[in-house]
């Protein structure tokens, strides 16, 4: 994988800002079984999220940062909502009775837009798993059909996260996905490349 790249300082700074905003919301996320172990692992959280955000364009990062700031101003926790939305697959009865009535609903058009993005990213994950099986075996299961109470798939996680984005952020995210498609690039591979080659050096700066 390529390890020759320099990220603009402004892009790194907005990534770090987003990660701090997310982390603070994550600390206020309540789990039915008590505090999750990952909620105490700042280093891992920061490493994984930075790997993802470094693959995003600056305008998308700014839009998502605005989402998080706006959510804080109105007392909305996007991280809590992300995990709640995942329960539509992992715990559907609880989702429909105890969660769905209390989170923003998504229009059929919005759901269709998200599902188109998800289908592309699932294919990328499948391709990466075939190309890099030793790395992929340590990653999430790919498909929602593989969800259970202990494991949440990549597909379900992505669906939950996309559902928390503002429409403007989702539109920018879709534009990024289309750019990757047009350039025959795989976003999953880009994110893993960031993890393996860039993130640790950036966090040490």
C-alpha cells in the first residue's frame, strides 16, 4: 500500500476537532449493559476515526463538524443516535418500541440515497476482503445478515452513521463516494492505508 502522502495541516486540524467532538458525545452515550470497554480507549478511538476522516475532502469534514457542533447546541447526541439506529438490525424489537419513536425519521428518498451509498461501500469492503484477507479477518463482519447481539457488521454500522448526517453532509458524502467510483478508488483500502502508514505519525506530532 502507498505510504507517500502529505496531508494539509488544516485538514488534520479539522479531523482532530471532529474526533474530540465525537469522543465527548461518546462519553455521554449510555449502553443497556453499562459502559462499553471501547468508551475508555481514547487512543484506539482516535486512531480509527482519524484513519477514516483523512480520506474525506475538507468541505465534507467542515460540514460534519458543523453537524456535531449544531447537535451540541440543541442537546442532541449524534453518537448515541448512531448506535441507536444500528439496533434496527441488531435488536429490532427494542428499536421499534423504545428507540424509533424518539429519533428523527428518515424520508423514503433519504433512505434510498443512503442505501445507494451503502451498496457501493459494501462492494468495496468485499473487494478489500478478497484482496487483503489477512487484514480483513480482523475487521468487522461485512453484511447486516451477520449481525448478532455481540457483533455489528460494517453495513449496519455505516447505515447507522449515515442516518445521523445532516442532508448537506450526506450530499457531500455522496459526492465523495461518486468521486472515488469515478477514479476507480476503494475507500476501504484508503482508510486502511491511512491506518497502516499515516495515523501514528500524525498523532505523534
